[in-house]
């Protein structure tokens, strides 16, 4: 449990994702395996769509060899409201939602998905487990200068603007920070003040229509990197332990990024 943890009625979450990357699993290139996984999860994800991605590999050596295009095929499983998807590829498993309710529910979904892969005899070596929260903070006032976000966003994030000229508005701001959490774990934190349409536009997920305008992005990407060590076979226990370990710093960083005025807004009270 992290300090000031609270479930907000009007949380600014645009997307929550959990991704497990692993070594290539040949069985996941077989349709019979993908069907077995889809059937095991059809109660929550009753609809399936094929997914095909092209990955371009450049040859930087001498000889001028043309780029190589490798096709990756998978399946996207969706719930009835198109607010949750589970994407299964031969090298990854990704859960995404635009209707996040709780971390425990996310763990339940990911645990079921990992168990379905193991039951289908898919046991590759885990390479990376990631947990990502992307917030798009919008407020009931006109933001014409990034400095105005100091009412809603921790002033320490806005403070870098003090190096600029006082008499001119700042129209945009971005920053990226990486924290080493030890044991192969880390946290990438990105924030940005933007004035445009939403940055989260999922291909398979549904989001309510959002007008273009000023908003503040808080992007937390917690991860556990397993590369460079003895192989760790895929299991729901390993994955859920990693997600739980990085969830705490993600939540703590979010609470430290917002002000009490923002908390009141997210609770649905007067701002």
C-alpha cells in the first residue's frame, strides 16, 4: 500500500497496460494453440480478431542489402464493451484497458491469461514484465501558460519553467526520468503539458470522445527486466510478483505528482 492511495471516481486514467515479453514461443504461431488460449479466456474476452504486424529489419553493413520485413501474427481478444483487450503474440502477452477499476482486477486478468498459456504448454523464458499507467489530466479552467498547471500538478514538476522569460507564456513542456529500483526493476516517468487531441488513441479499444485542448500527461512505466540472468520460465506467480513490485512506485509517483486541488477534482467534488 502506498501513501495517500485512493480510488477516484473521476480518475484521469486514459490507458492501463500490463505487458509480458518472452522468448519466441513456437506454439503461439500455431492456430490450434491460439484457439486453445482464446477458448480458455472466452468468458471475459468473447470476441477475437486476428492481428498481423510487419517488423522492418535494416541491414547497416556493406553491400546495400534491402530491408527485411518479418510478419508477426497474433490474436486480439476483446470484451463485449471493447474496453479491455488481451493481445497474444509469439513473443508477448499484453493486457490493455480504458476502463481500469483496480489493480487486483488487473492481476486476476493477467493471472488467468498466463495460466491459459501454461496450460497450452507455452512456457517461454520471461524477458520483461511491464506495468504502465497513462493519465491525461484535464481541468475546468483555460490553460494558456504551462505555469498554470501548478494549481493541479506538483510545482516541482513545473518549476523547471523558472529558467525561461517571465513575460512570455510557455506553450508546451516535456520531461523523461528513469529510476533504478534495484533487482532489475525500474520506473520510467514521463510528463508533458500539451495542447492537442488525446495522445492515447488505441486501435482496438473504445474511449469516450475527447475534445482537443490543453491537458497534462503523467505516464508511469514500471518494469522488471529479466534479461542477462538465468532463464525464468513463464508463470502467473512470477509475472504477478513483478507487477506487484512495480505497482507501488507507480502509485507513489502519481500521488506525489498531483495537488490536493486535483484530488478534489478527481473525487468529483467542486474544484
